């Protein structure tokens, strides 16, 4: 099963998303967004930029 993004509203009314792996484990969570459109743009950004993301040890 592929991973999925879950879009939700938090207790303070902000929109957030989390990325879940195929096994249901949360592997990323977003900041809060004031609009649904902003959260959807955040999801699109992760989808666009993550495939080639570099791994850096700090």
C-alpha cells in the first residue's frame, strides 16, 4: 500500500496535514495553515520536492 496525505483541522482551527507510510505510521507532519488552500499547497510542495531530497547528517 502506498503512503497517503491526511488533511485535517486542528483544535485551534488551523489546517494541517500528515504524511503516513503504507503501514499507517506517521512519517511527517506539517505546520498550521490558516486556509485549506495553503495546506494543499504545502502538500503539493512536498510531493514536488521530496523525491530528490538529499539526506544530510547533522
